[in-house]
């Protein structure tokens, strides 16, 4: 076989595969829900303010999301969650939408998905609510959260078919280990 013909046959055999979309390729992300726990608090009272470390973490969150295009920001009715997402909401000129800390995670997840089928949403909760909310969003197993863990940054993305993917990251200063 002539060398030129061989090259053309090889190229023609590889071009369709290179141009075709792989059936297992991930669909583009259409919605993202970022879930964090409130930052460090001054004491163990029922509704404390953030400590200096907590205020620094809230600023780190705002810096982390500086380039994000946020559609909404949610926080429970407690001061510490609002103070955690406050700098981010202010930077994006968004009001903080309250939700009840005692609401079932499945109800909160359903509300978030219904109200925000597209775009990026930030949600602040508590060590006893964040894992359940993330699990309800992604329909996946989520590790429990220690009472000393403040740096978990859970990102749940949804493609156009509604399939969820969880990516757990960290932000701000590392949390103390128990």
C-alpha cells in the first residue's frame, strides 16, 4: 500500500472518533449549591455571634466566592449563619434568604432545587444539618461533621439531566482536629 494512502486511511479512521461526543461525557453544569457550616462562634450559647476567627473565616468565604456569579444566599435563622455568609451576600449585593434550621433536609433541598434550577446558590447551616442537606441534594453518602469542623466547603453540581455530583473542598484556615 502506498504511504500516502496509508496515512489517509489512518486519518479517516481517527477523525470521526475525535469529533464525536463520547456518550459518557459529563453534561455541562447548570446549577451549583455550595453548602458551608457557620464559622467559629464566640461561645456555646444558643445564638452567639462569630468569634474573631469566625469573622476571618467569613471574609475568607467572601474572597473564595469573589468571582462567582451567585443567584442567592441562604442562612438559618441564627446570627452565626447570617454572619458567616453576610460578607459574601454584601459583596454580591444579595439579600440573605432565611430558612428554618429545624426543617427536614429533604424539604430544604427540594426548595433549593425548585427555586434555583440554574445558577449558583450559597447555603449556611450547622454541623448537625449540613451533612444531611448535602446528602439530600446529591443523593449520596456524606460524612458526619465534627463539632470542631468549620472549613468544609461542599459543592453539589447538577447537570441538565438533574444528575448531581459532590465535591468536598476546604476553605479558610484549617479547622482544629478533635
